[in-house]
């Protein structure tokens, strides 16, 4: 998956999570807005942020592994 494609997918999922949050809040009683929003964030948005973090780290590692200096010691520049 290209760098841009996984970012676009994450944004699409985040938008969906935000819409779900808004829908749940529109049905919630005024006294439960914070509880409902916390539940929605924990259920939908936090896992998405973890996936985004993992994907970004994975992409950074994949990019670093193609660098010619990847297997060289940073101090002595020897293989």
C-alpha cells in the first residue's frame, strides 16, 4: 500500500468515527454527553490512532531498510 493510500484510508476511517461520535451525541441526554463521547472515542478513535501509529512506524522502518547506510554502524560507518 502506497504511503498516500494508507493515509487516505486512515482519514476516511477517522471521518467515519467522527460522524459516529456526532450521531451518538445527538441521541444522548445532556447529562451523559461526556460519558457517551468518552465511550465512542475509546471504542472507535483510539484504536484507529494506534493503527495509524503502527502503520507510520512500519512505513518509516521500510524506508530506512532501503537506505544504503541501513546496515552500517552510525559511529564508524562500517558494515
